């Protein structure tokens, strides 16, 4: 019946028919629910939250969004492989103090500042990758549950970061590094640029490479993937390495913005990161998820934090509302999915 | 030779217990003050709160669920009971009310999970935030100091057994009985194995799940009261990250995060004792406090690793047997 009317509409006006269908599909597509929730929330807040709909605050939202989004994109890879990476917060902390140590004028290890920058930033990403590699090896080679592996590496490395620095912050980072947040290339601020590069690279990896296909297959059903010749272990290790590297890149942004290397950096972002990925719609059980879903999830979490702060709510009310809104978003998402199936 | 092999097999089967003994032994070699009866009783008392919490968590994990909100539930329970006692309510009213608050938490979780079918991870993530905020709101982010009467319960003894240990024993035996001796317990395992099949077999899945989250909330409340009676104060970071420690204790004891596998006695109890023994031992040997999390993390990592290797070799043995 429906197809008939569609085809009739096409007969009369093919162009309008296809565009109507496109819009209808977009509206009915359950994966877009969270986008509408975001838009609706943005509009409401633009009216009721003082100072929300301003240029300054928009930049603020963008700068808050970038690091969270980058960590969440890394986390998406791990979750697509039916794992979870709780150690991202400790990666942020470790990378922050390693970067702080190597970059700081206090230590001034290497003389030309640009060389120090290259070395420091390289070491940060390398450290993230190494922790991810360790997680990946433990999960795939030793068959340990991902939750436990990354929980212990989280405890271990955040403890190590605090132990190494004796809970002292590392100051005196070079000007060039601190200015990262405020300078731009072709009118695009560096944090935004880095975020865009990470998203596009992640999108490319997931959708256009064999690795992406293997990862989805491994997450969907690791046994059938293995039997069909997918190198499941290698693929999953790569996912954990990616997650570690992404967390380290986020750490660069956090460290530059706060102008200090801190061993407790990122301590409270864990549940925001996981919340962003899951609210976006990526399954905790692997195999289902997309990069742009996570981006929208991260946008939602950031909007929530920012607007509630602007509304002048106290810290504890923000937490309560945040909890309720997460539930509501999950519920809306679910109702859409159920209506269709 | 035969005996040796039997011993090795026994050790592999009870790897967590062996590891607990190994931890106890290595600390006793490092300090003569560790393996004395007063310190062992100390470890028992200190681990009672975590163990009770982990017992509740075991029920949830057995159904392939997870409860991230227990730490927040503990915080709210602590704040509410503290406020009630300070405002002059007698303990005999405050304690049941606190337990009711814990169960209410479980009920809210269960409502969203069972009726609205949202996955437990999201639901309890949300109640994690909401609970912590609620606790901070009620306590006005100030620490609450409790009256002496509360502390006296913590240090009192009944028949020579310290009160916290006694409560732990009661909870432990009750939970063990429920899980291994009743229909409810068997149905919990069935749901964890495969909830669809359990539903088709006529098991009232929804009712069991509600029961499980209620038990978890109740255990969180009891565990919190036990900890309160020892600490005497509720700080704003009270119960923070306890959910992870409870999950770690259950998993160390052999409970699977994917449901259907695990037990409370000895599993979860040994897991909780293990975590507490490491932390106590580090204090006794005067280790650098900055090293506590590093060592705890490494030891838990090692134990989980040994446990998984054991499972792996058991699976391999099974496979070769069926092949032959």
C-alpha cells in the first residue's frame, strides 16, 4: 500500500517524491533521535540559559567538546570490538605528566623548543599507545575480561602518575604549547582542527578499510569471525591502541588548556566518555555503532554540562539532572527503535 | 607423584584461595606484625563492608547485569542515616529507614531495567550521577559527624565476635543459602546463562531481576552502615569508586561479568578478603602511601591473569579430550 502511494507520487513528481522520501527516512530513522534531542535541547537552552547563545560560549562549548569527543571516538573502537576501556582516564593523566615533564622549562631537556615540542607530544601519544597495547595484549593473548584488565590498568597508571609526581603539578610549559588552544591555522583553531582530523581518520578507518570490517565482524561474533579467517586478536589489539592514542591526543588538548601537566588530569571524565558513546547508540555488546553517533553523544554530554552550569545550578543539582537526562535520552532512543521493530 | 599431581590440581581449582594465602604469606615474611591474630581480625573487620557490597553485586553480575550506582547508593544511605541520627531519631528507627533507602535505589534501577528495558549499564550510570548529586544536596557538601552511639555499635562484640564480622557472617550465610539452596537462586543462574531461554522455560524473569536489584540495594545499605559504624563520619567522597572495588572483588572470586557463573562462598568472600589483605598489608609494612594503588592494581591484574590462564588451559584440556 505504502509503496504504491510512493510510486504514484513519483509518477507525478519524481523529484519531490524522492526528497520527501529522503526527509521521511531521516525523520523516521531511529539513529537520528539523539540528534533531535540535541537540537531541541539546544533551542530550549538558547532561550532559558543566560549567556548560552553567545559567540563566547559557543567557542567554550567547542573547546570543551573536542577532548571529550576524541576520547569517546577511541572508546568507540574498543566498544565495537565488544570490549570496554576504563583506563582512558589514566592515559590522560600519564600522558599529561609525561608531556609536562618533557616540555617544561623547569627541566629544559632539549634546547630548541620546537624539538622539545615534537619529542614531548610524540612521547605522550606513544605512552597512550603503549598502555593501549598492554590492555589489548592482556585481553586477547591472556583471555582476561576487558573490564577487569582496563580497571586494573586504570588503578595502576593513575596511581603511577600520582606516585611519580608526588601529586605535584608540572608548570612552565613553553609558550608555543600553551598557545595551542588560542592559535589557529587558516582561521580554524588548533583544537578544532585536531578534533576534525581525528574524526575523519576514525571514520575512514572504520568505513573504508579492511581493519574496520574486521573490527565489526570481531565485535559481532568473535568465533565466526575467527573461523572466517579474520585475525581477531590483532584487530582487537589495534582497537585498544587506537583508544590509548586518542586519549593521549585529548590529554595534549587538556594539558595545553590548563597550562600544567597534572597527575589527576581527566579523573572525572570516564563516565562522561562511556555515556557519550552509549547514548550515541553504540552497543556495549559490540558490532553495532558509528563514529558520528559518538560525536553526537559527546555533543550532547557537553551541551548538558555547559548549559546546566550557565543556569547557575549547583554542582550537585547538575549531577542529578545529568543522571535524569541520560535516562531520558536512552529512553527516547529506545522508544524510537521499538516503534520500528 | 600421584599425590603431587592431585595437590597441583587442587591448587589450580582453588587458585584464588591459594593466591590469598600467597599474599598473606608474603606480607608475613615482610613484617612480623602482619600475621598475628589481632591484625587478621582487623582485616576481617575492614573487609566486612566491601564484602557485603560485593555480595549484592554478585547477584546482579550473575544475571549478566551490572550496578554502577552502589557507591552512590551507599553515599545517600550514609547521608540520610547520618542526618536522621543527628536530628535525634533513635537508631532503631534510623537503621530500617536507611535500609529502605538502599532498597528504594534498587527498586528505581529495577523499574528502568525491567519495565522500560534500558540496559543496566545506562540505568545505573544515570542513578550513579543522580545519587551522588542527591547525597551532596542533602548533606550540603559538608561532612557529617555521627554521634558516639553509632561508633559504639562498630566496636561492640557479641559472643566475642566483632559486630561488623557478625553482620558479614549473617549476610554471607543468608546470601549463600538464597543462591544455592532456593528456587530463586537457581533461577538467577538460569537468567544469567540465557535470559530468553529462561523466559521461554516459564521463569518469571522480570520478578527475579527486580529481586536481584533489590538485594543489591539492600546489601549496599547494610555495607554502608557497617562502614559508617567504623568511620563515624560521612565525607562527600564517601563510597566513591566503591562500585569498581565491589565488582573487582566479585570477579576475583570467579564471578563472570557475562552472567551465569560464580558463587558467593567462597568466591566473593575470598575476593573481598584478598583486596583488603593487600591494602592492610601495605599499611603494616609501612609502604609508601603513594604506592598503594600501584601495588593493588598490579596484584589484582596478576590474579585475574592467573585466573584467565587457568580457564584457558582448562578449555584446552577439554578440547583435546573431546578430540581424542
